[in-house]
C-alpha cells in the first residue's frame, strides 16, 4: 500500500466514515434508483460504495485511478460478496460500456479531475437513459460538516486553507461554465447547506 493511499484510508475510516451512509441515502432518494449498476467515482477505500450496496439492491463499481486504492476497496467489499466491484480506471476515459450505469456518485474527487468537461461527458456516456449522477463535495449534513471540520483542524492546522483552495477550483459558477462547455444535455448544480453537487441526468 502506498503511503498516500494508507493515509487517505485512515482519514476516511476515522473521520469521514459517518457521512457515507447519509450521502448514500440522499442520492438514492434524489434519484429514485434502487437497483441495477452504480458507479462510485474516485472511490478511495470504497466506503461510499459499501454504503450504497448496504442501502439498496445496486451492484457498485468502485472506480479509482490508484491501484492501491482498488486493493483496499477489495477488502472493504469482502462483506458484500460480488456486489462491489473494485476497478482501476480514470474518470476521463472510463472502462465502462455506454449506457450501462443507473446511478453515479462521487464525493470529493471532482476537485482533482484535470478536465471536468471531459469527465462530465464520460458520465453522460456511461449513464443509461433515466439514470442520474451526483458528483461533488458534500459532507452529508451541516452537523457532520462541523464535526469533521473540528477534527480535521485538530489533525491539520492548514485544513481551512486547504479546503478554501480546493473549493476555489470548483465554485458553483465555475462548475456551471464547465457543464455548459461539456455539452451534456441535462445538468444542474445543487447547492446544499452541507456542500454542493453536480447533478447530471441521462434523458
């Protein structure tokens, strides 16, 4: 396991773990989708993928660019038989068939995509008609956000500066311009109290 994968996994499990069941419930409710194939982009150790599998009948592909993360996600998936499938791949050119995925979710990775318009086109490509995607940086609820910020400030004195820098790369205005540039047919930016989501629907 690489040092970065190890550190990210530790933070995800020790600090961010409470948000994943909340986010899973939110996107399942917003989409109305409970079965078929889901895709967790930038899945890291697979905690959101696991929450989706636990709260629905979906099978979930956990996609991450880091092979070390795919190995960790495989450990997370052990309790879900064959319903979580770790895959190494890039959001800009996903190894996923056209029109094959019912629900796409990604929490946090959008800030690291080098070409978001291309990523948005890829998301639209792999969504099946009637499918939905929610990609963004929400913390689930404002209470969870406050709790995580307190703990991360304790662990990292530069936490607020790091958050401000990442958020500056993906403001609602920037994301709306990138969605327009992508040419995806149906999309919007959802601004929630606990963070924001880009919502893409396949018509």
